[in-house]
C-alpha cells in the first residue's frame, strides 16, 4: 500500500515525465515547422514527411500532462491556467493552424500550397513561442511586473530556438543530401544560440528567484546543480564538433546530434524541476498543498498505470514502424 504522503510525489513524477517527453517529441516536430523553408517546396515536402506519422500523436503527452495537473493538483491547475489563460489560448491557435495547414496543403491546388506552408510555419512559431512564454512566466512565479514579462519574452525566444535545434537534429537523422546539409547548418546556428540561452538562464534564474538561489548555493544540492550546466555545455560543445564532421560515409553518426540534444533537454528539465521542487506553483503551492484527496489520487493512479504504459508502448511501436530515412510525402 502506497503511503498517502507519497501519492503527490508519484503524480508529480508522472506529470514531469509527460512534460519532458512532450518537450522532446513535439519539440522536434514544432522545430521542423519553424525551420520549414518557404522557397523550396520539395524540401518542405520532405520535412513534412519526416514528421507526418508522429506529429499528431506527440501532442498526446501535452494532453496527458494537463490532465494530470487537473485531476491530481486541481488548485494548482486553477492558479496556473488563470495566470496563463491568454498564452494558452494563443498556443492552441498555433496548434490548430498547424493541424489545418498540414491537411489543407495536400488538398489545394499547387499554386496555393505555398500559402499553407506559411500557415504551418506560422502556427509552429506561435505554439513554440507561447510555450516558452508560459515557461518564463512559471519561473517568475506569475509575477505582474516588467521584469517578469521581459523574462517570459526572452524565454519564448529561447524555447523557440531550442525547438529549432532539436528539429534540425531530427532532420539530420531522417533526411539526406541537400536537406541534410541544410539541417546541419541550422543545427550549428541554433546550438550556439541554445548555448547562450542556457548560460543566460543559469545566470539570471538564481538572481531573480530567492528559492532557486538558495537551492543552487546550499550544499549538498549545489553540487548536483553544478553538474547540470557543466554537462549541458560539454554536450553542446561535443555536438558542435560532431556537426562539423557530418555527413560521414554511409551516413553513420547521423543519430548522434539528436541523441545529444535529447540528453541536454533532459538535464535542463531536471535542473529546472529540481530548482523548484516541491513547489508546483513557485513560492505559493507545494505538491502536497495542491494535491487532491488521497482516496482520489489512489483511484486515479490505477488508471494512470494502465494508460501511460499504453501510450508509451504505442509511441515506441510507431517510431519503430516508421524508422529510417524519410520517403516521399504521401497522403492516404
């Protein structure tokens, strides 16, 4: 029997899992949309084909994360959605534009296809920037100040660049020839921008948040927090060296930039989560303050232990089926 005090921790872990998996999976397909070229329809088709079997299912993890927040931490859900109502609505507009453009670009006359490529790219940029803005607002504790809005705006730019990085490394993995060479150039540029972004967060976050400052400077937690930026910077540096060597003979090593980016994502997320734990709303609500009744959490947990493995199994299966280099775009 799971102790009542451990149930909020379990649900916080499940919600964290959902968020990081969403950031990785939907991050790369949003990144592909951001990078979509408007001057080369053939490459645009290849890029769309690389995410075609996955992009819609990737958003399942966002729905799962929000659903867990609602049922496990309802009071935190109220605070967060109230503070982020407008950027959340804007994000949904972006996601809807992506979905509509994905289908319409295949059904319109060739002369109008360019317009729907523009809408797909616009929707990707809107969704990415909105998510970055919401992350920045969360880090600032949903403050209503110029500094908070400025930090959220910078966060919007940073997340957009981070999604572009993982999107470009996905294209290196899935494509070849001219498009792969173009993706390598994108990855080099966005990798450098992401390096600066992570460095800026490491400097700014402790300065603007007392809780984070104490967590980052108080042993033994400080030792762990020092590892996070060190690993991220080292991996980004190694990733840049790898990109300079690509493409290799037989396209070997094309998977390495994507793997490196995924590990950087995981370490950044762990550093962020550890900085604010156990707060689900920074400085206001801990996971125990915001949790539903233990009886409700225990009942919901049974369902979660069935649903989450099913989603994981489907995700693994779909990626296994559609693994390998992208083929010509086809709509069924």
